[in-house]
C-alpha cells in the first residue's frame, strides 16, 4: 500500500502556508489593534507635569492702606524770617581819642564805614559832616571863614578832593542835601577822609558830627529815615608848641 507518501504531501502543504494565517485569532480579515504603552500619553494630550498650577489671587489694598500710600509727605515748616536790621555808621581815627590836629600842621586821616541792614536799600546815601565853631583861646586871632579843610579820597583813582564841612550852630535839614551813592541791602562801604586845621584857625575842642543821609527821602518824612545813621568823632585843635 502507498499510504506514507500522502502523509508526507499533506505535511508539506501545511508547512508552506503563510505565518499570518496561523497568527490570526479566528478573524483573518480584521487587523490586530496596535498595543499602546500604558506609560506613553495619548497624542495631543498634555502631560500631567505640564499642567499649570493656579496662582494665588492678588490682595486688594484696604481703604486705609490706599489713603496712607497716596498721602503727601509731611512738609518741613518754613524757617522764620530773619529779623530786620538797620544801617549802622562807625568811624576810626589814628588816635584813640579821635582827631588831634595841630594848627597849620599835617592832615590826619580817618575812615567812615557804613554797614547797611536788610530793611531797605538806598538809591543815594550821602555822608555829611558838620561841627560847631571853635571859640578859640586867649591870643588866638579871629578864625578864617574856613578854619578846617576836609578832603575825601576817591577809591577808584586814589586822588583827594575837597569835601563839604558845615560849621554852624544849627542843623541843616536833611532834605536840603543832595547827591550820594547807592547802597544795597547788607552792603558795607568804607570811605577815607582827611582833615587839617589852617595856620590861623581857632583852637579848642568840638566833636565832628558825621551823618548818613538818605537824599531820596522827601521833605516831611520821619527823621530816622532821613538820617539812617550818625556818629560823633572827638576833635581837638591846638597851637604849634
């Protein structure tokens, strides 16, 4: 009998069939679904680690805090105004006792300093001089019309020029004076003068009066505005020994 050859043919046919048929689970026409890894996220979905954490809500300032932040800083109180100061007048002579002249001798220099205050400025401030006539001593000849010569030094040129010296027993009204130089607030001005006694003038002692006169002051104004400052400089004249 020829049985063994048929079995060999059947075995050969089964071995030649495709592997895909043997791998089917009974449905050769339906493809197997792909297996997804449990650790891989689905396409398009966010990773749990990329999920945004909600931020804490911003605190709204209370009305009291808002008013405190918008309030202006406290202002420093303004300093009180400086007290008002007035003009002052001083004089300096070479000798401690004032001017000590010798009749017919050399002139003596002295200075007059004006220190203005902060109360007002002056457009024309004049330095004026006056003295009373000397009575003379026994043996003195009658004095000349101008027994003294007063001169002022020009600070710009250094030249000396004649200055007015009024010799009288009465005071000249301030509004009759003219001239003068400007003096600003808190300004200081020093002027140099020299005085000599003529050879035939009288001897004796009489103070030399120095006035600072505001020549811009109108007639009838208060005296302290017309005469912002004044002083008295001792003066003695004697014969040549």
